[in-house]
């Protein structure tokens, strides 16, 4: 499993899209994904796991596209 951390955002973060991406990649329901987005906006780090490197790389690109700062956790499995 690959752990992804979302640790910040750029001004103009697309909050609705962020919530939708959390639903897609973290497997959260709407209520939990919305709460997680608000948790991030309060200055907290979010983390979740995806199954493989391809999914992790896709998720990182998608979060960057909407203005979120995301990375693979240093303690996560390395992607080749």
C-alpha cells in the first residue's frame, strides 16, 4: 500500500473537486470527504492509502491539478 499525505493547498483550492477526489481515491463517503477537506483547510495533514504506485501517481497529479499539495509518505512503500 502507498500512503499519500495532503499537507497544504494553494490559494484557490478547488474544494468541491478536492472532496470528490477524496471520495474517489480515499474511498470516503461524501460527509467524511467534506469533513476531511475542512480538516485540511484548518491546517491539518490528511493521509490515506492507495493500492499501487500507478494509482498513487495519478492521485498526486489530480490533487496538484486542483491546487492541493500532496506527496507520498516517506514511510510508505517506494514506487519504482
